[in-house]
C-alpha cells in the first residue's frame, strides 16, 4: 500500500527504542533486566511476594512461566485491563488475567491535547518501567504515537501516560497496587527475555458486549469522525478476537489507523456477556444546556488545574467513606456531569455506585455541586458545554 507507515508487525512493535538501560555484561555474566529491577525496593519486594503465586497461577492455567511475550489491552467503558501471554511467536496468545480498571477520567474517544483528561485510544507499547512512581509502580506507554502526532494538537499533544497503581487518575490507566505489581513483574520478565516492545492496545469499549456497543453507537451517531476512528479500532479488536495474534496496523498520511486482513464484522446483536451497570437517574442541579459537543479545542479546566483536581478527588473520596452503606469500606464510584459554558458543573448523574447507596449518592452529588466554577471548554475560541465522566475512589486514608 502506498504512503503508509507500518506501526505494528505481527507480535513485534517497530517504532523506536525502549527507554530502559541497555543490557550490559559484567565479567562473564550477562546483566539481566530482572536483576536490574531487583535493585529497586518496590519491584524487589513485589517479586519476592508475588512471583511464586504468579507461577502457580500459570501452572493452574497450563501456561509456561515466565511468559516470553505478553500483550496488554484495555477497555475504557468496561473498565477492564487484560494480560495475554505466550512463549513462541507462532503460538496464539492465551488470556492470563483480567484486572479491574478502578478509575476513569474523560470520556470515550482519543486523547488529542495536553490537559484534556482523556485516556488515549489506539495502539501503543510500553516504553518505561518506573520503580519509583508516585503511584507505587508504573508502566509508561509511548503516547503520543505517530498517529497521535498527526491528529493531535501540534504543540501540546500531552505526554506521560502510564498504567499505574493507587486508583487515582486524570488521564492514565490505574489499577490497584496489588495488581500493578503483577503486571509490572510479567512485563519485566518479558522484557528480560527480549520483548523490548510490549504492545498495549487501548479500546473505547469491548466490541462484543451489547451494552457497550449500544453506548458507543449512541455516542457516535452524530460524530462521523469519532465513529470512523472507533470502527478502525474495532477492526483490530476483531482480528485479535479471531486469530489471537496481533494485527498489522498501519498509519495513513492523515494519521488514520489501517488494519490489515480485517475479518468480517460480527452480526448485530452479538454479545459475549450480559453485564448490567446500575445507572440511577440522579440529578440535582439541572439545566437545559442544549447541544453537547464531542470534541473541543480546549477541555474544561478545574480551578487550579489537573493536579488540584486529583487532590480534590482524593480528599472527596476520603471524606465520603463515612456515608458508605453499612458493611462497605471502599468503593469505586463513577459520575457524569456537564461543565456548562459558564463553567458551572451541572446535571450530575451517578453511573456506577454501591448497592443500596441512594443516600451516599445524594451526599456525593451535593459535595460535587460545590466544587467551584471551572474554566469552560472552548470550541473555535467560544465557550461550550462539555460532558465529563469521572471515577472517584472512596477509601479511608492509609494509617501511618
């Protein structure tokens, strides 16, 4: 094909070099990446505590430990992160484990500029192992990739996207500390055995779950650009779903993804599972805001910026522990709201919450309605109303 950049070659990513130190030789012994990671307290402690458990889990699933190749894929709307493994290039990947993504910032759709709180969508690879992360342990991905650099803001596309612990985010993929250490260990072993480019595919939804596809269809019905982008990601999802091998992904001159050998689309109504998420119609401060745009030139800005918003969410989550229903000490709650064109947050709706949590939801909304006035989103230099979906971790602060 003409004027295409090949981004992913089956099971091998070809883009740039990893950010990790090169393998070196000391005397007659080769320097290993695993031994290098063991020089840091957190990875060393995690390996001592988890490697035996991981090995037994591999044995129970008839998998070879440690895996030479791993593949990570994440689904934003479904709040899941999967780790697939294999030991030979020609083998099919096998699912090792699915983890719960415990917080979400932004909405469905790709990341297009710094400060938009969006989790990227597309095809990436791990380019950094951070054993001293502010979020326990973290794995960096190579956002912005070639497609992002073409389609995103040319001066401020954003950066520093990680899979990390601590369940707090303004644009990354967070899982719990006791889960990120497993993913970190698996990735470190794969890198140690030569997999320098560990693929990470980030999808808006699971395309084989009816509830998820209906949500995406509704979101993209008036946005042909977003629909076309989501359809290309679905092509890659379908390829892997059929062959359990990575597709060849190419990038056109305009930055669009092109997937080679796309299998036929699944028929309408196909579904893998039935999962119902409770969505109580919770609205307190309501307005008729008119049209909500899917894409903006500048995302709404919380007073003080992204760091201040992250601190606000952490504090809010700690304060709300007292209002959880009896018998529940920790929860992950998802709320959607609109930052109107005057910057006032309105039309709150709790999407995911705790069982029997009506009073808890009321208290959550009451507090968020008083979070202050934002700088509104801008489209063509004019303020517009923009919907935001945010996950909040409700948990008491750790005892020192």
